[in-house]
C-alpha cells in the first residue's frame, strides 16, 4: 500500500491555501461558545467574612476598544497566519505521489503553530462587545482545521478522500466565521 499524498489531496490543500483560512465564518448558533456556557452557569455566592471590613471601592471597568482599533488588531493577528498559509501552499505545491504523509504533516507544522497563536491572541485580546461571541466562534472553527492538519500523517490512499471532505468542510466553516468577525470589525470580507 502506498502512503504518498494523492493528487486530490494536494488539490484540496491548495484550495484551502487559495481561500486563506481566515476568510471563513461559521454560524454562531450551531456551537455553544465559551461566553454562552458562562452565561448559563449559575453564579456562586460566598458569604462575607464577619471580621473582614467591607470595601466601598468600585471595580475599575475594563477599558473599551474601538471597532477601528479592533479591526487593526485582528489584521495584525491574522497576518502571520496568512504568511504561514502562503509558505504552506508553496510546499504543498511541490508535493507529489511520492510525498509521504509524515512529510505533509511536517510541512504543516508552521501553519499549525500560527493557527494556535491566532487562537490564543483572539481569546486574550480585547474585542468590542458586539464581536466577542463571533471572535470565539472563529477560535472554535479553527480547532478542527488544526486537527485536520495534525492528522496529515495518517492520510493514505485509502482515506485521502474522507480526509479531504472533512478538511474542506472545516476550512469552509472557518472562512464563514472569519467573515462574520471581519464584518463586525468593519473590515471587508476576504475574497
């Protein structure tokens, strides 16, 4: 049994590269977000200590970010991923039937790292309230794409078609989710 990368798999990966992973968008109603989970959990109440003084200091509200600044922040976070997509596309373009699945996964590692860094940035940076849920949807949509890329080492001629179908679905979901966030932040959709 050959373990090389099939031409169909290369075409699917190149389509992914051409789309630019971060153009994707996923309907936010399909998967619960971290915010939704937090909103449905019951708050914990603690009785105040009887000997501790009560503080009258109000908590400092979190600073807000403008839509324009958030848009620039998003672009700054996405740029390294776009560079990694381009580099990955160049490598994938050179693949043939003799390219091993392990080599394909190794070629994907810089892109996987860039996607993980993007997830981290999206989760830890500040976003306008109207974009918060949609930003979390992008983070959720990226996770299956990372899993698909990490699974390249297990792709062979027998399962390449199934992997390709899954990857295309996951990439499309990411594109959809990213375009919603781009709209939230006043950015044009990726084309």
